[in-house]
């Protein structure tokens, strides 16, 4: 069994209990990690608190140098780490390498640059000098769907800002976080600056969120769990950053390149087997082009081969767990019960493995569960609309507001519609994801932003000196 990482060393959990790690493609146990306890959290927070003054006092350039070293180590081990991710959460190896490993390495390098560019001089505002100071001890609680990227999105800016960290990775897919802890250790991060306590959310996660010596908690996961984290954090009035669920709309306007829009929309909905909070899971198409769009989506879906993450032909790996597969299956049944037409997929391939066929629903109406609720699987709902105003209303008509897309004849037309969407980021005519731009949501999709200079700002307190 692996150990916890606290105060710069590997240590046993006080609980003596373990969580099994399952390969979702084979359903076999591939490892065990400690089921940490509240006592383990106390130990890790104490280590982070002790290390904070010295770490906060280092220069931004020193912090940047250590982050750059970690980025270089991660790049050098990218293939090994990608194999780990493909095994413990089921992402196809190519995706695990490019998106799940090399992108986090790039994010680490970007935060090294941001740290090196930080000024300690402050900003003059009239007779005041405004200083940015690190927020303190940060509790980072991360999910299983992007088990390295989501860790890096929190830990990199926290360390760059001069904060110390206690990380709880998802117990469902924790192995990439262990690889990162080893990298930070080898990069020379001082003892106590980064600590990791594995375990279950109701025990370790809640202990972090409620801990009086944690100054800030950053959580990524479901909206339901985010509410719980915010409630616990409120008892000590700590800073909270939440990146939560999504039900993002892909609006295809009349005159847009329908073929490109549908193909990209299907790809986005199915990436990582649909286990992506920002996936465009609702495709909104004008009634005049609706039947053609459905036909094109069904054709595109047929090209998504389900199978072994290490088979080069595989485009959809398994869902991460039996519980997640069963949840998705229930939504597929519910969509049919509510009157939507299942036009592609919907089945569960025989085991072993937690697989779900790429699924497309047509005839989806606003208000249906599959149109309103986050499914977190390879399920696309295609919704018709009559006017641009109706498309915007449907797009904004869920509790979420994380991402989305608009396709139009011209960029200006697409931007005009994107400005009306209550969501954190919008792809215009297929604009690619930018890991240096702010990522986060409106409404029940969260509070705060991650990535780039805007994400870094979350980890600072502001102090005014009146001169």
C-alpha cells in the first residue's frame, strides 16, 4: 500500500485503512492507497502551517525555478504518467498523454513564468501602497476525471503565489497525484510546502474544508459536493474557490458550417468518455437544419470505437467506475421515458469494464432531465430551436454556466450571441481551448477562476498600506 506525503516524507496513515484502486477497463484491483483520517489532515495542515512563513518569504523567482523543475520532470516522465492515468481512470492513452499529462506540464511551466514575472513592489493607489500577499494554507480537493490536470490547476498557482498546500486527490483515481508528489519531492520543494492526504471525501475532504488552520479551500467536483464544502468552510469564514458541474450548450446558428459544427460538437461531448464538466452536452440546432444535424451526429458517433484504453483504435474508454456507468445508464433510460428519441448507442457493452456506447438523443425538449442535468458520460442531447432568442434562452435555461460554443457564418455574429450567454467560456467557431485563459463558471458552476494570471489572483490577499 502507498503512503501519505506529509512534511516532505512518506508516512503511514493513522487510520491503517486502505482504499482499493480499480482499473475500470478490467475491473481488477491495481493498487491501494491510504484511507486517510482527520488526524492525518491535522498532521498535514500543521506541516503546511509551519512551512508557510519561510515559503511565503521566498522570492517569486525562486518559486518559479522550482515549478519549472517540476514541469521538466513531468515532461520527461509523460509517457509513464499517461500510462498510469489510462490505467486508473480509463482515458485512451493518446488522450491521457496529450491532454491529461502534457497539458498539466504546460500549466506548471506557465505558472513558473507567472511566478517569475510577479512584482513584490506593490501598486500605488493615491497615498496607498497595495500589496499582494499569499493567502496562506490552501486545501485542494480534486476529482477523478482529470486526475493530474485538476491537481495542477490548484497546486501550481497556490505554490506560485507563496501558499502552502494540503491536497486530497480523488480516491477513485489517485495514482497520478502520487506521481506528482514524487516529482515535487525530487524538484526540491521544501518540506511541508506540499502535503498529500489520500482518502474519502466525507472524511478527508470535509476535514480539510472545516479545518480552522486552512485559510483557503479550492474544490473541483459536483455541485452537490461543492455546496457541502462551502457550508463547512463558512464556519471559519475561509476563502473558497469552486469549479463545479456544467450542462454546456453548443449553439449552431443558421449559415454556420453545419458539418464542422456537428463533428466538433460530438467530439467535445464525448471527450474523456463524456466525463468532462465543460463538455458541450446540448447541441442546439435551428429547426430548418435539425434533421440533417441529427443525421450527421449519428454518423459521427458511429466512429467512436469503445474499448481498451491502450488500443490505438479506441476513442472511448470505460467510465471510471461501476457507479458512474450505472448512473449514466439510468439517464439513458430516463431520456427514453421522457419521450426523447434514442438515435445512436445507449447500450452497455458486455464486461469486463465499465463501458457505455456513444449515445445520441434527438427530439430533446427543454426541461427534460437529459437536457437539464449533468450526466457525466458519452450522452449528447440535440435540441431544436426556432429563433436566435429561443436558442439563447434554452442555452441559459439550466442551473449551470461553465462553458459553451457558438457557430455562425461570421465571427462577429457568433461573438454577439456568445456575449448573451451566462457562462464562463465560449468557443467561437471552433476556437481551441486556451490553458492560459481563465476557466470557471457562472451560477451553480462555481465561484472563482483557474488557470493563467486570473487563476493566480485567487491565491492572494490584498493589503493596503496608507502612506
